[in-house]
């Protein structure tokens, strides 16, 4: 992104989410010792060593509404729908047993009473996805939607109503329809 700005201060949790969704500077596992010992980490630009870089610590910058926005393109969205899921135990286990059997991994997940939507990692083999779809088809309707994107907002989810109001107003102005939304156990990622 030509107009990207450096992020001066992030928390360890924000840095981990950024690493997963695109920032390839520091792997989350490499930060574990500093996190556990509460030691701040400063990431510098080797091409511009006089720049201040980014500080990673336990606090981050709580005043900022959004720390960063990342985007993964060319994603496949899979919608799995079944009335058998309603009030049934073990349904999700059966679904994910098929994912494991076919060696297909999930990026993002959202679920309701009768459906599950997942995004599939770009590295999946088409044949594995086809076999998975066939297996899931034994007990659910499965739809694939190609050429989607995952837009990730690295933010304090305690402010999610303010953030989402702003984001959805912007999407609406540009005619962008959201097909799936997920807020995970991480408290910094929508």
C-alpha cells in the first residue's frame, strides 16, 4: 500500500494478529520470551535505521481507534448449512473431522444456529477442497464463493461498536456488501 503509515506503538497481541494477517516482520513465537518477561521490543527499519520504528509492549496505544487494517485477497469462502445442526451436539465435530480428513485449514470462522461460514487458506489444494465439499455434502449444503477478501481491523474490541459503525458506513457509501463477520477470542481483532 503506497499510502501506508508506520505504526509507532502496538501491544504484543496486536503484533501477533498483524503477523498472522500480513505483517511479516516479527513472528509471534519470537516475541514470546519478551511478552512473558514484560520486555518491550522495538522493531526498526534496516533501510532507514534513523526512523523510530515500532514499539511492541503489553500496553500498545489504547487511545487509537484502529491500530491497523490488513487485507488478504483471493480467499475462498465456504458456507455450510444444515438444519441437522439446530440444537445438535457433535455437529461441529463432524464438520471439522472432515476438514481434518481432507487436510483443509480454516482462516476465519463464523457460525449461527444452522450454518457455518469459513474462509479457506490460499494454500489449499483444489482437489482437497473438492473432496471436503463432497464429504460435507453428505449432511449439509455447501456453497463456495471464490475471489473474496479478508479485511482485518486490529483494534480494541471494547470499542467495536464505534469502529464497526464507521466501517459499515464507509462500506455502504462504496456499495460494498459484507458476507461474513467474525470477532475472535482475541480482544484486538474484528
